[in-house]
């Protein structure tokens, strides 16, 4: 599993741009694995906390990969790539 690039944000106001980047990566055939922190919800217009910022760790982090790694829990051994 070779990491192509990392997408991450630390401000809730960056959620829309991150979503666009994720969509572009998927359209280009890449696979992504990562997380959205709870605080990303502050970007929802109804909550209107787009000024929220996190310095200790990213609010969202995604690795972009060319191929997925498939884990078959029924079989033992190394993951398939």
C-alpha cells in the first residue's frame, strides 16, 4: 500500500474544499482511507461555527492510494493488494 498524498484540514471552514478534493480523487480512480472528526460538523451552515480551528490534530485526515488493500478475515496471512 503506497501513499500517494495526504489530505488534511485543521479548520472547519476548510471542510467544503476538502470534500471537493476527495471527490476529485475518487473521480480520478484513487482510493481514500481516513476520518472526519466530530468537529467537522461545525461546517454545517445550520451550526455556523466555521471559525472552529484545531491545532493538536487534524479535524479530518485522508490518505490517498492507487489501490486498496483488502483484508480477508476468513483467511490468515498478509493482506492482499
